[in-house]
């Protein structure tokens, strides 16, 4: 572990471990990665459903606030 000490603060500057669960092939967005980029479209749609539902239920309240 690398730490940076400055004016009474201790910040983590980096860390490595042979037992790390971090996999750069899953964390990067290059042609060589293992991540299926098509999956992100579905994730964004599913993740956005609560916002769409909230708006459709409360749009009359939001319009009143604008006036």
C-alpha cells in the first residue's frame, strides 16, 4: 500500500494485492476487454425505469412548481 502524508492528512495513493478481485479485462472499455457493451443499453433502460415511473406519477406536481 502506498500512502501520501501531507499536513496531517494520510491519503491512500495506491494499493496492490496478489489476491485482488479487480480484473482489468472487466474494468476497461477497449476492444480487448471481456465486457459485452450491448449489455449496457439494457442496464441503462432498466436503471432508468424508476425515474420514468416517478415522473409519470408526479408530472402534474412538477408542472405546478414551474409556474
